[in-house]
């Protein structure tokens, strides 16, 4: 079953605008990860936020985690055309086989120049 | 630094033919290794993962199999491909409580 689900499914913005993408999950987690995938390529890890963290920054990326609402958001500030890609959230199971990740279906972000 | 190699980049195979996709990792020891499949415009489906040589966990019953003959080598195989096996196959190393690092993928088309 799907653990993480991203919202919206697709997002189109103008270059320079901010892009906000959301992820909801169903069960308790140790951490939540965000990945980017350019068309026809493998996924690239962006950021990992642990369950005891509420916010994390990396360059133009800001990730928040609300464990009470079982949700996370990824904010890309001052977007560029090169940010056009699909974005996925992923979580490991709370217990047991914590060596694997479950990915959401992804958000397609289009940044218009 | 660690690198992951996956080949071939594209593959066109007839229905019923065998398959072998290879993935190798450099610069790390005893990595967790993963095979995913991604249908067009969809998320990733975990097919197999391995936490050590000869240790394979299968997530989805199907006509695919995986093997790990060496510490940093992970192979995805099939004896007879089905049309439904078409997709984008991704190999990765890493973990669940740490980032995963992906290869560039193999686009498999079944005719």
C-alpha cells in the first residue's frame, strides 16, 4: 500500500516563484526523504528529515515535518527552469525492515522561463 | 566517492526472451542494494532488495529474479519476459534510515 502521497500531482509556476509540494503518510516514521527525478534519469536525494526535526534547510530548499498531522512539505524558493522535474517523498517503515523505502507517486513540477 | 553503474541504458527485447540487467557500486562496502521499476509517469515499485551477498528479499511476486553474486554487484534477471515487464528499471544503494543513491536506469521495452 502507498505510504507517502504527494500533493498536488502536477504544479506549473513561473520562474522566480516559490513552489510548495506536500506529502502525507499513514504510519509512524523514523524519517522522511525527498528526491528529485529529471526526465529519463535516476532519482537524486535532496534532503532527509528525521522524526524529531521540524524543519530543515538546504540551499533554496526548505522541508518541514509535522508528525502530528503525518505530513511534510517541500518548498523551493526562487524557482528556476532547471528545477523542472518530478519530486518524490519516501519513508522507511517504523519497525522491521527499515532498510527499505516506500515512495509516493510523485509531483511533476514545471517551471516556465 | 561512491558511484553506481547500471547498464544497459536502453534495451528492446521480444516477448519470451531472457533478461539480465547489471548494477555495480564502487567506493562502499556491504551496501544495501535495491531494484525498482517505474511505469511511465508513476512512482517507484520496489522489486528486490539485498542486505548482503546471497541475501535477496522479494517484494512483488512476478517472473523476475535477482541475485547478488558479489558484494557490490546486483543482477536482475528473467527467463521469459512478458509485455508487462516493460518499464524503467532503477538500481540503488543506501538504506531506509539513510539516503538512497540511484543509477541512471535502464529503459526496457518489450515487443
